[in-house]
C-alpha cells in the first residue's frame, strides 16, 4: 500500500459512491469515481482509504444524487494526525487521519 499526501490525491471531480467507517481498524473508506484522465473524461472506481482515522463528520445539505468532491485540504494536528477537510457540492466533510492511500478497483 502506497501512502500519499493530501495534495497527491486528485480530489477534484471525484464522485462519492459510498463511505464505510471501520471503527475496529480505525479506517474510513471513500469509494469514489476517480478521475484518471480529465481531458478524455475517464473515471475508474477507486477507494480512498484514510488510516488511523477518527471523528468523521458530514456537514452537508440534502442533495439529489451523489456528492462530487471539489477540493480537500489537510491541516497538521498534534500526534501526527491531520484534519482532512473534504469540500463537496453539497457542503463539506471532516475527519482526522494520519495517512491516505488510493486503491483502484479492478473490475471483472
């Protein structure tokens, strides 16, 4: 698993399909349509995994359809964690995490 910094993830235009909170593993999985080639409008299913995560909160309005990520920012916190703020077209989400990984989903 390759770990990424927040700015290495192409957040813009990711469509959030689902969010899975795994409390026992201290992980949050964002299943998204991930932009592989913006010019060709090509997206692939991917999982953005937030490691050592806690405090996931959504601050979004009711919205028709799946929210699209506009941008994400990361602010260092004590203890090696970062406050990740994910802005969407429906509002924003926040979570504390220490690492991020991206896993493309192989379709059969």
